C-alpha cells in the first residue's frame, strides 16, 4: 500500500502581518524577503497571496511546502560568508525574532523605494522574563524606531505582547521607505 503524504500546514503568520498587511497597499505580485525566516510562516502568508518570496536563513531544513515559484537561500548572515543583500530588490521585507545590528544598513538598502519593512523582535525587557537574554539579541528602548527614523512610520509599538498565551517584550515596526 503506498505511503500517504501528510500535508503540513504552516504555523500562522505573525499578528503584525495578518492584522496590518491587509490595510496597506501592496503590489499585487510583489517581491517579498523573509529574512532569518525559520520555518517561513510569515513569507508563506505572502506566498499564499501570490507574491514571490525569497526565504533566507542559515538552515532551511524546517521550511516545508516549498514551491519553484520562490527562492530559498541558505545563508549565514552573521559570519560574513553570505553575499550582500541586493539593493532595492524587495517590495516588502519581513524580519521577526531576529537581530543582527550590522545588517540594518543592508536591510534598509534592499527595500525598494516606496516598499515596506515589517520588523518585530525582542527588547531588553525580555531578559527579565525569559530568553533571549544576550544583549546582542535585544533592542534598546526606541532603537528599532531610530534605525528607520527617515522612513514613514505606519505602526510602532514597544512593550508586552502575548502570542499563544506566551508573554514577551518586543518592538514592532511597519515603515515605508521614502521614494526620493
């Protein structure tokens, strides 16, 4: 008897995306970058809406439901072995639960003029209640907002969030890159 393949449903996308992305005018077939994507849940949300997605992580082993329509790049973004992110390539860049400060300039440069950044990661206050605790992976107060201070800020929040009944302290940013 042939073995049945189980279809694995991706974990739901971050609420920052599911709540705000439908409110923002996005290109109908835009280029999306899911940076440090992990299992790809956020990029897959856009893929299900016919966007082309580039998934980047040091390991893509946990990324299921691959399609030839998308790009999958196994790059270690922290050891200088990865190439530079392409300039002005993506309509939307997604960064969740990841912080590597030397990448901020590349992240900003890879967004097309008029494109969006969705960024959510942990703040220093997170160390008081759990992981991560390493200050290299924790934002200082208003640090994320200041990195995109010349962009049009559409949403900014810093504080306690609850996801699947788990509390954490994060900063959230949605911003549009200036056209000129």
